[in-house]
């Protein structure tokens, strides 16, 4: 599937990303390559393949019992650079965003 310059700009606008004019062609090429790869994966015949997992089933089925340790608010906030009552104060991550 081919992505053109206009589609890259539309996607960037939806994601609120700024893409420099010289990077639009490169992004179109890279996004097209990703979509071509996914299309190739969709063509694979996986009917006889068993599902696999990287996590042993026993690890995900262990009992979730508390071990008696507990972190109090005071201990958690002891090294905080800034706090207000029982909360961490952090700088804003996104500023001046127009919905």
C-alpha cells in the first residue's frame, strides 16, 4: 500500500505532529514499507501453527498474596522534590494544547 505526501500530512495533523517539509517524502516511504510488511504477514498460512507465549503459564497463575510490606505515603514522598499534602507535584507534560 502506498502512502502519499498528503496522507502523511493528514496523519501528522491528526496526531498533532510537526513534520519538516523535507521529511514528508521519507515518512511516506517508511509508512508504506510498514504497511507492505503487515500485508505480507497477513498472507501467511498459520492454520497449523500452535499459539505461543513468552511467559510461562505458571508465572501468570501464581497466588497474588500480600507479603506484609507496605509503603506509606510519608515514606513514598520523603524524597520528592515537591509535594502538596499527600501528592507529588510534577511539571505539566503538555502545555497550550487546543482541543
